[in-house]
């Protein structure tokens, strides 16, 4: 027995090594762990590299495009082409700046009606594993980004922050298979849950078989849960499959945000809806009203004037995004 | 003394190389034109290390590589490390049973490592309820994933080998294979 153990000790030890992370997985739940010292050191090395690689790719691509534009001009007149190249390079650079300005301006205008804290960030990297759909942005706790905040783009909902470092944050995108968001069909207000499929599309679930869903229907966030404001675009229905049996139907959705070309996003922390605050206030006041009754002296005290129920007007729902 | 220093240096250089690979993998290889490749450079490094490192050093390196992958991913803690260690274990068994002497056999082993990785991932993800709907897209991209592993195995192996040669680890590894010393 001992000899067998001795002979296969390395395999046994490796098996133990495999089991250790599995136990960590069991203990840690489904969420990725927060950053520790090793993680912070590793990110301090890789994050600037990620930013540099992205910059090199973008610059090379712009230069290549400019160069390709110039090939014909070069054959006509070398001198003129040289000047042209310089000018076109400059124009390409200006165009890039202009495009970025336009995008940022549109983003600022888009963000204006949203209440609460807003942080504009750039996407610098995506998930290293093909099985998960996280994206990394260049803003962290130093800029006010915290875990649990919502992330949106000009096109629509992107995801939510799952962990935040000092300078960088990780965002679980809508595409990830562990992502789910309460949603509405904009046309007829039918409710469902939009879930990621791990690929490039989403699925809207928990729709009844009798619900009227058509291809091209726009899906918006319902606002339930308080993470995403109501009316933000999530995506568009591209396929509806109804089986001959069952109580639900399967709906395939293409996300509004193009995750392959995502450059700028906004991290938002919407304030609690006034209705929720009112409900919370009422609950606190009711609790306060109960307090004198539970007095240790046992005497029933009259409720304080503050305990009188207040009726607060619920605000009109926010208009849905078009 | 110099040899030991180089050996320690090699350990850290492999980690730094993996950090660079993960940066490359999460930016350049996620461009729209290349994202279909689903290439896992870290897995190729794991395969190489399983073939050319002793048990203790190999397992330590692979645990650290697993953590490097996890901090660049939305994956729950432990799952990627466990998958990489499963590949390590599978290659240790394979090394015992088959002769992995040529570059071609190493490439085949890299592809097989990809299959083991996917199986380990499916089993763990299913067990912990994080597989969800992702199995469909995983299977869809299985072929490009394996093909890309096969295509990039040689350049990645050569890169890590050149690092080993510069830090004298490769000579030691060759000597161990020639003398038949236990890993």
C-alpha cells in the first residue's frame, strides 16, 4: 500500500492540487474574488501593457488606413504624395479626435438626463478566457467606481461592475452566461428576464406562450432592482421560437451595444427611486411609531405626531428610451 | 550559485511572460477580426511547463498562471486554476505512457490539452451552476479553439524554450530526460 502511494505520490499530490481550487470555488461562490496583493501586483504589470497594446493597435490601424488611401496618389506624383501623406495623416488624426469628440459629446448628452453619479471610462481589455465575458475599464475606486454599479454605453446597457481596483474595474457584460436583467418589450410592456448566452447574443426568458413577441421588437430595462434606470435599451428581438407544447417561448435577442467595438462607457450609480425612498421613510416612521409601544415600562404611549402616515406622491415613471 | 539564480529568475520570467500573454490575449486577440480564434496562450504555456518542468516547480507555476488568468477574467475564483491543473495532471499521465519526443507530438498534446481543459471546465461549471447557457457557444467555438492551439503551439513553445535556454533550464531538462531521472 505504502509502495503504491509512494509510486504515485506526484499524481496524488496533483489531484490534491486540483481539489484545492475546487474547494476555493465552493467556498467563494460564483463571484470572482476581490483583488489581493498578488493580483494588484500582477495588474500593475499587465494593465499598462494592455493599454499600450491597445494604443499600438489603434495607431497602426489608423496609419495603415491612411497609407492605403495614399497608394494611388503616390504613383502620380511622389512629391505631392509625400505632402498629401502628411496631410492625410494629420486629417486622419484629426478625424479620429473629431470622432472621439463626437462620441464623447453624444455620451455626455445621453448621460445628462440620468441622475446620480456618472463616470465616463474607456474599455481597455476583454476577458482572457473565452468562456466568460468580462470587460476591463480604465476607471476604478480612485474615480468613484465601486462594485455593483451599472455600466451603460451610448447604444444601451453594457453590464455591471463586479470588482473595482484603484485604477481599473472589471465589468460583467450582459453577454456573460451568469448575467441576467429584468426587461420589458417596449411595444407592449411584456416583462421577462434577459440572460447572457456566453456568445454574442442574449435570450429573453420567462415570457408566456401567449405573449405577443415579434422580430424587431425593442427590449428595454424595466428598472426593477434599481440597478439600471428604467427605459435603457438592451437589445432587439431577432428570433422567436414557439414549440407546440410548453408554457413559454424562446426569444433570441441581439444586444444593442456592439461589444466587439465598445470604446467608451459610462458607469452610473442611480440614486434610489423616490418611491423607494418614500417607502423606506414610511417603514422607518412605522418602526419609530412602534418603539414607544415596546417601552420597557410597559405603558402604552401615544404615537408621536411623526408617526402619522405620510402620503408621498409617487413620481411619474421615466419615459422609455426610443 | 549562478545556476540557482538563473533558475529563480526563470520562474519569475515565466510569470511575467504569462502576464504579457494575458495582456495580449485580452486586447489584441479580442479584436473583431481575431476574436473567432479563441486562442488561449496561457494554456499553451501550461502544456509546455507540464512537459518541461519538475512536479513541484510545474505545479507552483501553474497555480500562479491560473491566478493570473483569473484576475484577467470574470471567472469565479479557482475554476481556471483547477482546469489548468487538470491539464497538468493529464499531461503527467501521458508523459508516463507515451514518448513525447517530437514537436509534432507536442502539438498533438497541446490540442489534447485543449480538450481536457474544456472537459474540466464543463464538469466544474456544471457542478457549480455557472455553466448556464455558455456550453452552446463553447461547443460552437471548440474547433477554432483547438485549431488555434495547434497553430500557435510551436511558436509559443519555441518562445518559452528560448527563455529556458537563456536561463539554462532547458539543458537541465534535457539532461533529466536523457538520464531518465524521475520528474
